[in-house]
């Protein structure tokens, strides 16, 4: 069963529905001042934006703050967005930068556990609590930029060039950060894997 199509009017007086509208059309409508169109874009990207922020800041409250700041910044900067770009990549760059800014402002972090009420589509039920704790501790020990790179690459699936663009660093630096982040994570998990 499919959800009923919402109708969105676009400034050209053309009407499109969720079923046939491309993201580009939604972006154009939002740029023309249609707040419902921007709401649709937020709805479409909020879960992945949260995952990106959560991987960088490590706790739920800060991730929510970073996502909220990022969506506000994106709304204010929407007129500068070029619709021929991928909106998701542009938005996730803003989210990553907002999360990194928040991390910089709050240098000492306590890594809170993700509440059980927040669903995680990547959660492996066979995963032990000890492994999750060691992963959390390993990520918390990484410098913020390395943590951002490993989350964006290994969890979110972005390529090195995309990560470099999102974080405002050269592609080679993204590759290097990923290499060092993985090495540090291997060290953090080495005693865990040798116990098996």
C-alpha cells in the first residue's frame, strides 16, 4: 500500500506529487519560497543527517543540535545552492561541518549511549555489549576529523573525494585520515579480537 500523494505547487503553476517529483523540483520549489518543499527535503534527509552528526559528536543531544543547526544553515543558504548539484551531498557537508564546529566548541566529551528508543537500522543483534562499548570508546578516542572521515566513509558510504569536499580538506587528507583512524580502531579492538 502506498501513501497518498501530497500535492506541491511550484511557482511555475505546475503541480507535482511525491510519486513523480524529483528532488531537484523540490529544491527549486524551496528556493522559490515554498516552505512545504523544504519540509519535504528535511524529512527525506533527516535520518542520514542524524547518522552523520551522531558519528562525529558521539552523543544524541549534540547530534540533534548539530542537525538542527545544519538545517537552519541550509535553509538560510538555500538561495546559494545550485540545483544541478546533489542536494544530499551539499546538506551532509553542512551537517558534518556543524557537528565538527560543535565538537570544537565542546572539547571534553562524554560519549553517551544511544537511547534504545532510537532505532538503528545497522544494529546487529548478535553484537555483544562489550564490542559496542569498545567501538564507542575507540571512536571517542579519535580526533574529530578522523572520526568524521571514518563514519562518513565506512558507515555512510561516501567516497574520499566527497568526504574531502564535505569537510573542506584535500582528497588525499581524507584518505590519510581514514588510514590512521582505521589503524587506531584496529588497535582499540585488537584485544577484543584476540580473545575470540
